[in-house]
C-alpha cells in the first residue's frame, strides 16, 4: 500500500511506501506536517497510476499508435 502526501500550500505531491516513512519523507522535503494531507492508496490504483506525479498515463504510451 502506498501513501500519497500532498502539501496543501504548494500543491506538490510526494509518495511513501510505508506508514513509518511518512514523517521522514515530509521532513526531508522541508515541509510542515500540519500543511500536508495524507491519503492511503490501495493496490487497485497501482496499475496505470504514477504515485509520485498523480498521472494515469504510462510514459511513452500516448504515442504508441502513431509510432508505426
């Protein structure tokens, strides 16, 4: 299970793979814990979902049909 950390002031996102590393990840980025929203992402979203950026498109797939 992944945890998505979103800074509500700067609208940037980080990801953490475990619950124990959430605080460490926030402090490494220099953010305050009060400014962050933490959402647990279940494994169903893992396929086709880039955790760090929030994009659903896999890199390089958008040009797959045109590259022939």
